[in-house]
């Protein structure tokens, strides 16, 4: 089904209501040294298939179903520039299965969409581009509540950051005093962004490790579990079992690699169990689930059952809700974050 976007003038009115609703939140975020947040979350605020995010000096407009017309992009930009009262750059991406497409070929030089700028969150600087080789922005804004937890609990701790992407949680941990941080992701490109972020924040890279490896064999080895299946004959880094004080487990909804599939809807336990075994007694496992179809209550119960079967006692689970710039119609946001205390 094709979803048509409203014409730009009523759309601007809808966006203005969303911006007004964020006034107090934005003041609090600025007080936390944060200038990166969602300005408009279309699915819950009146225009499904449209999001608008601020990343420091960049405003990123994205459509996911129907594209905006070129003239509407220009009118929307002029409105946002006057409404937000700061000198931003606007990049528009229409997300398709083939990648991100925009109107930069005639609306403005493509170089603006590719230009790298810096935004800040919780006192940490992160690189951002309006467009790059992948589709997703280099910083997932809905995970801010998780990184706030990392900020508050990382000091003096060893941290293991799985499915690290551009290492935002790992860089946050290092800035806020972690003694050691491992970042694990299969993509060297994404890890290189994390390395740049670490350097731009003045982090001693001797405290950081960046492992460009399939997360499944790394996680199983650290947990002291065998690497299974025919893929175990493939080359992969050999690691000894060990425990970390704080483990961040932020998997994609689904992916498939030579060492098995990641399926957080049907087999979250396949990741949660080894992550538990890699977490030190008295430590914390910060787990996420991005699938909207998975209910919070059922997911939390599955975590408790998995811990019991693995012989690890969970002292408590604290649910972290995304900030108010990611509203949901039913009060159950797709992103679920659980801080599991062992």
C-alpha cells in the first residue's frame, strides 16, 4: 500500500506541533550537552513514513514510503530554518531497498550530503554524515537512554560492546571513565567510524579494542562456549573466556552469517545466554530488542527464563524507555532496553 504524504503546508503545521511538544525535552537535552535528537517521529505524530532528526548542525529529513517532491523539500527546509532558529544544513534522503536517494543532483551539490560534521550527546562528540555507504545514520538516537545508562555506570568498569556498529556505546563508556572497552562488529567500515570518534574525544586507544569479526564466534568464545557447526572450520580470531563488568548487547532484528543467524524475535536466548556468561558476577548486561512485534512483558520473562537455565541469577531488571522524542501510539515503543543486574 502506498502512503501519500500531505502537501507541505499542512505537513509543516504537523511538524510544528511536534517541535512545540519537545520544548522541555530539548532544554533538558541541551543541559546534558546534547544537540542530537528526533524533531519529528512521523509514525506516531501524524505522518507515517517521515522522520526529521537534528544532528548538531545537520537536519536529516528521511522518507520511507512516498518521496517528497523537490519543491516541497525546498519549502520544508525554509520552514525548518526559520522555525528552529539556527543555521543548519538540511539533507533529504528517500530510503529505498536500493539505498538512499535524494534530490541533491539539482537541489544542491551532492558534497553537502556527504560532508562530515560533528554532533554531541551526553558530552560525547560523534561524527555524522547525511549520506554514506550504508542507509542508517551513524548514531541511532533512540538508544540515547541506553547510552545514558552507560554514562552513569561505566566508570572504572571493563566494557564489552557487541554489535557495536559505529561504537557509540563503547565511545560513551570510554569518555566516562571505563577502564577497558571492546567493540565487536563484522564491519570494518563501521568500526573505523568508531575509531575516529574515539580519537576526536581524546580517548587513549590503548583502552579500546576494535574487533572486526562475526559477533557469534566472539561472543561464544568469551562465554566459554564452543563455536558450533561447519563454519567452525572457517578462520576466526581465537579468544580466551573472560568476564566483563558491563556488557552491551544491541543486535539487529535479523541477520545471517556463516556462523548462524541472529533472530531476536524467535531466538533471543541464543545471544542472551552467552552474553550472560560473559558478564561478571555483580556486573550488568544491557540488552536491547528492536522488533515491534515483541512485547516488553514477554521479552523480559524470556530473559529471566534464559538466565535461570544458564545458572545465572538476575538480581533485578531495570527497563529503560526511549526519551520523549520517540513517542509511540500505544505506549509500547518498538525499542526495548533492559539493564539486567547480576
